C-alpha cells in the first residue's frame, strides 16, 4: 500500500511539474508568428486542452525534449529539441536520428484526423554572420516542414521560421551556452478538430 501511495505521489509531482511549465513568446516571436499560435475557445475547453498537453508531455517524456505550454491561453504545446539531435553541425539536412525524434508527434499532425497545426522555429548561436545564421536556420526549418509533409501532414497546416540568433535562451559565452541556443522548437497548436473532439471528451474521434 505504501509503495502504491508513493508511486501515485510521484506521478502527481511529475504532472504538476509539467502543468506549471508555462512560457511566453518574446516580442520578436510574437511579431513574427504570434497569430499562428493563438487559440480561441471557451474557458472549459481551453482548460481541457491544457490538461491534455500535460498528459501528452508525460507520455512523451524524454531527455530529447523540453516541454512547455504557451500562447495566449497556454493552450499550445511547445516542444524544444537540441539542434544536434536533428542536424549535423553546419548542415541543414536532417540526420539519421531525426526520424525517431520527430515521429512521436505525427499522430497529432498528419492526415484527415490531424488535431493540431505546426509552427517550426529554428534557432542558432551567434557563431556566424547574420545573413548566414538566417539562411541556415531557415533551411533547417524548411527541412523539418518538408519531412512532416512527406509523412502526411497538410502543407497548409505547417509554418517554418528561421530565427538565427534573435531569441537566445542564454548568452553565448561558453560552448555549453551556445549549445543551449542551438535548438528547434515545435509549436503544436490545437485546430478546430481538437477543440471539437475535446468538447466530446476525447482527443481523437
């Protein structure tokens, strides 16, 4: 009995830790793609969406991902992935490990039953000219967009942005800090189907 209670307590702590991870877009991000991560619905539905994203974060929990909830109503799932897991250094072609990193999100994104749209944002450190960093991060974002489309996601539901070094997570004063700045962020934005399904009590039909 004690072991069961401890397990339940551990699950509760994990759930709370995910539920409390909320982030805001920077002004730069908001001006660039803020409208694409805006979700409009009634309070109870948005509350259910936030609860669903917490459950998905726990289900997908891995050292490969950082999860947060964001957007105007915290109803968007933000997934941050180190660039090194998707691309070789200085390259814009998806690596062999990228498929396994990206594939877990496809069930929400592809086909006629997709329940979310996708915003892809690729960020860099400050190692290079502004022109180069804009170019490489845009190529990387587009590479991910093409991959999800090849897996069955509608092109109209995917938006890709190269962010260069315009939104660093930290300064670039060390190798470890530059590594943190080199990242890919996926924003999973509830679509009308998700909002409708949640009102009926489930994510998928």
